[in-house]
C-alpha cells in the first residue's frame, strides 16, 4: 500500500435522502485524511422571515421549512408561543395533537423505510424496482404511509403543509363519523405494522457498533412526542428552556446547516435515540415485539434505526387508536389567545429527532426573534463521526463504487432531511 | 418507447415532490406509464438526460441554480413548475423585499461561506416555462392530471377561478362574510379544494393569485374589518409574496 495512487471519484448525487448535500472523502495511505458531509442546500433564512409576523401566522410559515415533517414544525412552534401567551389548550387539544403527530411519524417513517432505505438492502436502486420483486412488502408500506397521511388530513385537511393547527389548538374538530372510520382502519392495520417491524429486523443489517450519546425528550409516563425533559444517555436531564446552556450550534465552512454539539461532542437524535432512552415507556406489545427481534435495546448499532422506525410506526398506530377510542367533540377545538410580550421555547420529537424552537414576541404579539434547531443539523456531526469510524473499521480494500454505496447507506440510517437542515449528496472520494 | 420524466429540485421544502412520493399505488402506476429517469429523492439520478417532461420544484437562489436551470430547459421538451417556490419564488422570496444579504449575515456567523443570491426568484424569471402548477404544496391530482393530459397529447387544463367559486360549490359557510375573517379566497386561485374555509378559517393564498382579481376591493374590505395597513400587506405577502398581483396590492396599502 506504499505506492498509493491518488484516486478521485465524483459521483454526481447521493439519492434517496431529502435535501442537497455531498460527501468529500480523501483517503491517504490507507487513512482518512478528510471526511466532510457537505450540505449545500441553499439557506431559506426562515428565522429572519418570521420577524415582524404575528404569533398567529407562525404555524403556517414554519410548516414550509419541511414538506415531510411540517407537523413537527407546527407543534414545536405553537408550544413555544403558547408558553409566552400563557395558554393551556387543555386535555382535548393535548391528546389530539399527539394523534396528529402520530400521523406524521407513520407517514414519514413509512416513506423513509420503503422509498429511501429498503432498496439498499436488496440491491435495488429505487422503490419501483423493489416493488417488482417484493410487491406485497412495498404495497404494505405504501398503505401504512397513506394511513399516516389520512391521519394528518383528519386534523390538517391535507398532509403536506396542513392547515388545521393553530396557537391554542385546532381550527376544526373532525366529526365523530370521520374519526370512527379512520380509527377502525388504523386498528385493522396494526398487524401489518407488526409484520413490518418483523420484516425490518429480518433484513441483513450489518453489525456495526459504535459508542455514541443518544439525546431525546423523556416524559414522566408516556413515549415522548410533544412534551418532556431533554435527556441523554450520559446523564443529561434538563428542561427544554435550558437547551442553549448545553447545546451549541456552530457554522462549519462546508455546510449551510449549522453543526450542533452537546458539551462539545457529537450526539444522536431520532428514532433509535428515542427508543434507547424511552424503551420502557413503550406499551408492552411494542416492547415485546422489539425484544422478539433478538436485538438488545438500547442498541449502539445505527443500522437498527430502520427497526426503530418500524417500531415507532407500530407504536404510533396503536397510540392514535387509543387516543381516538373515546373521541368526543369538544365545545371548541381551540382556546383564544391574547397578545403579550415574552420569550418561550418549544421542543418536540420530529420524525428525525428533537426539534427545538425559541421565540421572542413583542407586546403586540409580533415575532422579535426566532431560533430553530432542526434534527438533521444536530445529527450532522454524528454522521461524520459514524462514517469515520465505520469506514476505518471496514477498511478501504473495496472498490470506490462499493465504498460509495456503503457511505450512502450509513448516511441514510440517519434519514437526514437536508431541506430542514440539508437534498442531494454527491460523494467525492480521493485516494492519495 | 415510454416518455421520459425528470423531477428537479431547487430551493424548497421538498413538499411538492411528495405529490409523487405520497401517491402510493399511483406512483407505481406512473412508473409503468412513463420512464422516471431523474428524481433524486426517489432514487434515479440522471440530471443531464433529455426528457419529455421536466417537473421543477423550488426557486432560484444560488449562482449555480442560475446555470443549472438553463441546462434543464435545454434538455426538456416540456417544463412544468410545481409549487409556489418554482412558480412565484416561494416564501423565501420575502428576502427580496429587504436586504437579503443582511439576512444571511444575521443567520450565519461566517457568511462568506454561503453561496447564496440576495434574492429568490421563480423559474420563469430565468427560462421559458410551459406550464405552471400553483399551490403550496401542489397535490397529487394536479401533477397526475398534467401527466395524463400530456400523455394524450393535449395541453393540461388549469382552473384559474377563485377559491370563492369552489367554496360555493362545496357549500362552505363564507368565513369572510359570516365570521369577519380576512379570507384571501376572493383573490386566490382554486385547486386546493377550499380546505381552509372548509375548516372554518381564512384562506392564506397558498395557491397564488386567481385570474381577473379585484385586489383593491379586498383591501378595502380588510380595512373595514379593522386590519392595519401592515396587517393587510402581510396577508398578501406570505407564501406567494413575489406574485406581481400580490406585490401590487401590498404596495397599495404600504408603499
């Protein structure tokens, strides 16, 4: 290996991720000299365009940060704004927001598993190829994805940029008839979600363990969606208001998404981190299904994130059924707010992980400043660390093509949403 | 040989591509009818291939975008913009109304690393667009109807009447008249299904301007509801803030 040629590969796009980015990899004498996840999705400057907007306009605007997880942005935002306005929307809104959010988890996770991640495990380039070989599995996935979308639509009228969420609650409460019809469809899909979980665990997932810090919300008695303290696998346990004292975002030259670090080190957010920190908050049947996979939880293998995603689909279906079980029409689907000044934060669990918002309002209820920390920018440093360790231990005695495919697969484990933070990755490998 | 289709992305939230990716069974049917040669999020990558129909999502916000859209135009027989970003510059075009560079400086500690234009502009500001599909986001029905029509060799028909007309057909209670909400329905293009009024709330114009609209009358009406001039201007300057009819209406109240 002493006479290393310098090899440069340029692959124009890493497909099946959401957003635009690239990976630069320089290999020198069998070692990684440079590894940079370059994110070049152009910035859209949401934090600035929110300034001067009324608090009632924020939910419709922040939805536009991400077409795949608009509900997450709406939920973190309304929570922060309600903290400022001193609003308590009450139990009906609280429960229905969980249902609404379950819809987004089901939709986003099903999309990722089947359209973005699964083709890798079967040597297919995309879902239509996969559908020819595994029509039943793919169609099951598309049905679950559609159910997630139906659930978002129940409260949001449409699944992308839903129009139902507002500060104080919802604009509209679905009718009993609509709720019962959909609830029974969700219930009927529970066996399909369980079968999906078993299917993901049966994939040939590489054994690749790495030490990493998981970060997620944790709630006193439920699996986290909209509420909880921010905890880590290394003992962090803080209120969401204390986030900025522990987590620092910094700009790196190769990315338009800021890198976020916890006490100076990379960390993981998302489905695997959530399960690692909240396993015993899952209902018994989900715990049992996860144990039956033979995987030890918590898991330090990022390839298990696809199983974690499937488990959360199974969980979210059951949770939505449970919360809709005794549905009743509320007197009003929202509580009215009165403008006032203040600062508030909101944290919720987006499909891809912790999503933290902070707003300052003036006395007229207009946004003075906004800060939004999306999951993908939090995972960015961790993705780089993972690639570094995984490629070093896997070795470089592979063709560039194989190396590229492996790197892409590792990146997809994180389901990076480059539009939130980052859309296509082009990989450059240089060997010197 | 099957017609070839490409889906390209510029600055956007990826939400309009979901009109395909959320289409379920219809996505599989589409892949039988056409050859999807380039659609990065779905897998196929061939950005330079000659295609019959190119769908373009997102607005032009970087120097590289300006070059890329020219190339896409030259290799595409029929170019369709999908969504508010590609068709009107998107919500991110709000920077055009202020000093865009100053915003970049405020968000990034080292703005010199950010290759971004100070403006966000629609595709039609750079190349000829054959069909515009409005909406934030566009829905599956809109994109599939366009493909179907083109497969039959006819120009897709786009309704440009207002959300009001759709509300009447749906039998929705008028939120502007009955509740005094500043509904943008009278000046907004139909196509969404009048979702907001159906949910009892005011339309916020995510489908862009309808044809033959009377914005001065709506501005007067909003003033009559007690909205301040800047609040009226903000009603027009949201998702489709760079659409000329909306820009003019906003300027008329807040020069």
